[in-house]
C-alpha cells in the first residue's frame, strides 16, 4: 500500500571521528512494544519513527522532523523490520548518503486540506 | 479526685456568663459528688438515675438566654443546693432500690421454670425404660420366661444408651439460661411435647399389651424398652439439629445501627426467629459496639434546641384549622432564608476541641511514661536480700498513681469520659498493667480509645433490660427486609435484615505450564 502523503529526504552523513552520524534517533520495530509510541496514530503500528532530531545535525538540515515515520531507506523497506535491522540499514559504513522516504502526520493534514478545498 | 475548683463535666456545656459560673459549678459538683458516692455503693440499676437526673440540667441552661437573667441567677433561684427538686436525696434513692426488688425476684422465679420442666422430663425419660424392665419382674416373677445371653446383651446396650442419652441431654438442655425471651422458644416447646407424646404412647402400649395381659415373653419386653431408648436418642438427634445446627449456616446479613450516634455493625446469621436473632445481636453488641456515652451527644442537642428556639410564629388572622401545618411551613421557610452562622461556630468549636484534646493527650502520655519509669520489677537476685520496701502490685500502683492522676483526669474530662472510669478502676487497671509488664502505651490505650461496653466496670454496663419492638410476631422467622428494634433506656438498636444472595461459583482451570511472558521493549537508538 503506497501512501500518497510521502516525502523524500536526502541526508548527507557527517563524519565525526571514526563514525558517520546522521543526527537523529529512531524508535520502533516489529520486536518492540508499539503501544508506547507517542508519535504513531495507530498504536499497533510497528514502523520506525524518528524520536529525536539533534539540533543543527545533518537530519535537521535535510528537513527531517521529529515524529516522522521512515518507510524506506535507500530503497530498503522499513515498515516490517526489527529495531536492530533498522539501525544497521541506516548506519552502513560504505554509504555516505541516505535517501529516506518518510511520511508525516502534518503532511497528511495539509494535503487533505488542500484536497478538500477543491 | 483533685482539689482545684475546675468545673465538672456537666457544667462544661453551660452557656452562662463566667461570673455566675462559680456558684453553679459548686452546686453541680456537690450534686455530682453525692450521686457518685451513692451510686458506687448500690447496684447498677440505680446508676441510671444519677446519670439521667443530671440531664435535666441541660434544658435549664438552655432556657436562660439573656445576660441580665444570668447575673442574678445565683442569688434568686433556689436550685443551688443539693436538695433541689432536680436532685434525689438519700431517702429517694433508698426507696427506689426497694421498689425494684419485688419484680426482680419474680423475674428470677420465672427464669427457672423452663429448667424445672426440663429436669422433670429428664427424670421421666430415665425412669420409664427402667420401670418397663422392673415392673414385670416385680408383678409376675414366676410366669416370666428367663432369657439368657440375648437379654444380657440387651441390658448392656440399654444401660449404655441410657447413659449416653442422659449425658447428651445434660449437655444440650441443662445449661444456665442466657436470657429470658419474651415468648416461648418454639422449638424447645415442640421437642418437649414430642418427647412427652412418645413417652405417653409407650406407657399406653405397655399398660395395655404387657401389664393387662401379663406378657410372659421377657425378651420381648426388654426389646420394647430398648426400642423406647432408641426412639429417645433419635429425638435427641432431632433436638441437636433443630436447636444447634440449623442456624449455623448463614443466610441473612443483619445491619445493626445505634440510634444515638449511628454506629453500625453487620452480622451474618442463619435462619432464626426474630427473638433468637435479637439475642445473638445483643451478645455481639456488648463486645463490638463502643460504650454508649451520653455526654458526647449533648452538643448536638443544644444545637437542635437553638434551631427550634430561633423563631416564633404569631397568628394574626385568627385561628384556622390548618394553623399548625401552616406555622411549621412558615418556620422552615423563614429559617432557610435566615443567614445562619451556626455552621461557623461548629467548625471553630470542633477545631478548638481537637486542639485541646491533643494538648491534654500529649501531657498525659508524658506523665504516664514518667510514672512508669519509677516502678521496676524486683529481680531474682534482689529477692534474696530484701531491700525493705518491696510492694505488691496494688501498692505500687497506688504509689505512682498520684503523679499521673491530674493529667489523666483532665484528659478524661476533655473527652467527656470521666463517668466511665472511677478512681478504683483506674488504679486496678494500673496494678494489672504493672503485674503483666505492660508498657505505658498499653495502659493508656483503654483511656484514649472508647472500647466496647464489656471493657468497663459494672457501672457502665447498665442495661440488661431490653425491649424487642417488632411489627411481625417475634417467634416468626427472619426474612428479607424484616426490621425490628431493641430498645433500652437510653438508646435503641435498629436492625434490618437482608438475605445473602445465592452465590454462583464457577471453575476456570489454569494449566501450570501456561504461564509464559515476553518482554516489552522500547529502545531508542541514535544513528
């Protein structure tokens, strides 16, 4: 099911010492407790959500916001992965750039509102 | 007990000015003292008089509203000394005691009639089988056929069965009666009648079949006697089931409320008649309900008197047929409109009272703890060489009592319990606590909390005469929604009953290995 309210974000990884960091934190996963997710609308949603975005980091610069749900990372699906798998897909040392497909609640609302106006 | 001129508990509620208080205090204190002296030497029945005769003081105080009257109260009225019309003199008290002696004796006699009847029936039960055996031997010994071992066996069993019957009868029936109920106990009367009927029918058969025809088969006669004893044992079994076992299974829940202060307790009872249920409730009353303290209720009564006295209604249009209801309605409407500040008074009065009680309690606790440090149990080695001033518990109690007496008396006056505890009872309790190595807190607990009526001396355990007030007949069984009242002289207990609902218990099997758990994780990783 392809949702219409999606946005593509491209983040350039920042090199800090020996690590490549993206500047945000993720939560969720199929092995986690979905009912404690403050950002999801449906409390049974076991997707990967952005729980924190560090200020001035590459993610914030690229337009990622807290509460975004990550649907794909570089073409890999993130809706049915465990927490650890998600972390691994985001922190591949060989990749400098990650292209995320995210969906956002506020995005849905703006699109819905613009659709209703017509 | 103390030598200061602190006013006694009853004039504590007086709303008169301070100036005229001194004379009224002294008079009321004198009255109180004379009553306590009289009452301590008499039976419990007379103490109710002293408590209730001081109560008429309250309406007196309530009806002296203005200050101008208060100032002259001490000089102009005659109700100052101990011989006023509101106090009873020594002769009156003596006369009252004599009056109640007569009915009390009659009641004692009536109480023993059921016991006498039971003993008579028991004697008859004992004599009948023995006479069945003995009479043929006496009247026609030559014609009787001797029977050997079979008869001997029957004699043995008869003897033992009679012994068992007598012991069981003694255990069940020959007990001091706990109470005298207003109507006869139905089950006991029925059982007595049944036994009598059985004995009569056996005597009839014996008379007709055996005595008249001079039966020769002695074996048959012995079997006849044994069958009588068997039947009597079965009647005894019936008695045990009806009198003792049937009412053990609880099926009613009774709610008992005391009318004066609303204290409530619940009891579960089985199927009983109303009078037997009342008996059970009264037995629980003495150990569950805190002691009835009339001194605690006077504040509410004075407030009620003030509400009533607030408004007067004048009929200016002449007398009408519905004047009374119109007047009361007008009073209620006017009272509702009036800005009543009595709730304010109540709030501050109660806060002040709580503060005073806590202060006195603190002083009391400190005084008692200090008093207890002065006395110590004599050790074993010290007993061998006598120090010279060893005391038994009563003397030790008397020695340390004065140091805490004043604090204790002030506390009892503040919580209005002073009439429940006499100096003797306090000293006896102190000696008891010292003997049993109790701490000061254990000693004080019976004064800090109002305990059940059983805890106090006979002076407070006044009412043994209760009246059962019921719309249904008192021998009818309890049912859902039955109500009755148990009235005593100062208060009444209102009892309502409800059936315990039918409980449906179902089963759910849990496999021992079915308890499995997973962890709930919420991790957050930064990337």
